[in-house]
C-alpha cells in the first residue's frame, strides 16, 4: 500500500509521564519501594510458606538498596490475636526471616499496631531511606527486568520508585525498558538491552545545571528539562559526546564503537576526537570509529497510519500504514499506555503492515517509526489504539 506523503504533517510525540508499573511479579505478587512503604501485589499473611518466600524476596531487594537504613515490620492483627504479646511475636518472627536472609539485625524492628478495620490480619512493611549521598535519579516506570549497581557484576533488581546514585550503572535486559527522572526534572527513556552510567548531577542558581551520562551500550531517548545560562547536559558514548542545546533527542551506542544521534527538537552538538557538528531538530548524524561526525542528514518523516484507529477485536488485528520514502524497515511499538513509558513491545516489519501476535489481549496503543538503511530512526507516527478481546 503506497501513498505520497504530504509535505506538512502533524507529529504526535509521546510525552514522558510517570507510570507506576511493577518490574516483576515474583513471590510477593509485585514489589515496590514507594515513599517509605514497601508495596506488594497482594496482602502479606501473618505467617506461612508464601509469607516466608515473600520476606526472603524483600531481603534480596533490600540488599540492592543500601540507602534504606531501617525497616519496620508491622503485624496488624485483630485484638484476639494481637493482645498479650501475640501480635508482637508474629512481627518478630517475620523480622527474624529478614535477618536470616541477610538483613542486618540493626536495620529491622517489629511492632504490632491495631488491625485495619474490616480487613483480615496482615503484615505491612515500612522503611526509612537516608542516602549517604543525594540521589541523582529515580525509576519512574519500568517493564521487564531492570537492575542497577556499582559494577556489571554487582547489578541487582530495581523497580518503580527506586533511587539511583552517582556512578551507578542502570541496565535493561532484552525486551525491557524504563523511564528515569533525573534530579533536574529531565527524563530519560532507557530502551531494551542498554547500559547507562549515571554521572554527577549538579544544580546551581538561576536554573544552571550540569548533567553527565555515559551510555555504555544500547539506546536512550532523552527529554531534557530547560536549563539556565552555562548549563551542561551531555550523553557520552565510547567515541562521541552529545551536548544538548535543545530538548528531545535519541543516542545509540553501537557494538563497533560508533555512535548515532537523532535530534527531534532543538539542537544537539555531536562531538568526537576529530571534530564536531551541530545537529538541529529533524536531523541525524553518526560517528564511525576513528572518524569525524558525519554531516547532518534529514530524518525520515512520520508514517501515515491506515488503521486500525480504534475499536475492539476478537482476533488479533493487522496494523497498516503508508510507505515512507527512504525507509528500509519500520519499528512497530505497542504500549499499554499512550506515553510508551513502560509496558512496551517493540517489533520490526519490512512491509507496510504488521500482524499483532496472538495472546496480546487487552487494550494496546500503537505507533510506527521509519528506519533508513543506516539505522537512523525517523519521527514517530500518530498514536492509535485497539482493544483485543478474544
């Protein structure tokens, strides 16, 4: 299906918004550390094998979060089960499981407050976070397996709400993605199979800021917050530095040591040992190993979608769009939310259509991005949705 694209097109760029999604289910039915509360996907019974497995999982998560200095286990039981020290004994038994799983005894305390009216007895966990250094980012959204640590062999699972600190590596596994909010309110979407090192982030007077990130491998999409005079926002790869003078851009670190930049809005300076070029919005450039940055080239236009543009289906629909001149392949993204911050499935199509895989039930948002012969990704299409109800 081919159609000439008009010169003027309206682009719907997905905004980065906070979405709280569990990174993994696990024995707790999901686990998040949010504003001093340990949130689980299901209520934690006072005792039993399932409770013990969940508490051991919590202990593993605490080992990856040294900034959490104290954890309180609360056994909220009906009075008949709580009075005469019974409730405190249950809380202490749960605390002992955390300690036996590796949490320091000095970090754990136990209490037995009254039960929540109308609810069965349960355990609840709270924590106090006292970082030894200010956090430079936090995980705002995540899907799939994401982890962080001081070195590649020290990576530990992380989830929504977790803090990240200077020097830490942040890793997304295959088919995973995450959105980070930096201390200056910028947002970075870390795509699948990527490794990002967080540098120091300095905030000064008059909105002046210094942000330095190092992309070890993979790709990131950045929405940089406005900065005052003298601000610096850099994303480094092995062979290049992208210095932000605009707002929205993508950086990819290639396996051969090359780097690729795509600027969607504003201007970005792409520098290497042998030179520097300024890449304006709607342009891309790359640095091959040992070479100077290439002259900027136009990014491909956004595809015009044919459908479906909505509706409910009992069988997986076929997504269709019109040809973009210069496109070699197309990247098809399915997301549970319209901002594509998390829960994203990414596919590649050689044709101007894509059959949605069976088994992806529920509501999905979709968009298409054109990719040229050198791997440069163009502008995203508008966003449509469909609801699959087999």
